[in-house]
């Protein structure tokens, strides 16, 4: 199965309260946040880390999917990236 044949998947489950707390706690000194948990990403993590392609249905889609309605790519932290199958990470 090629990556373009991968079906959409949901983001890993996360605690919404914990995500909001992470976003509030780390409002400065970072360039982005993990799309799953809200933890901050340094410039190096954002530049060299994993990214996931999100559909407008808020599902993770194959990085090379050109047929789905795309929101684009979002950064994902190293711990959360372990929860996403390799074929979906860019």
C-alpha cells in the first residue's frame, strides 16, 4: 500500500484541559505548539520535527494526498509523533 492509499485517521486522543494548560503555560519562548498536546516547539523542533497533513474534517491524511480538502501541515512533538503511524508523518 502506498502512502497515497492510506486512509484518513484521527489524531491521538488528548486531554483538552491539559492541552489548554500547556498552551497557556508556554505562551512565549517557542515558535509553535504540538497539534496534539499543545506543548511548545523550539525552532529546531519545528524545522526538523514531524508534521502531519490535516483535512478539513480534522483527520490526519497522507502527506501526499491531493484529493482531500486540506488544511495544510501542522507540527507535532516527538512524543506525540510516536502515536502517529510513520506513513502519515512528514
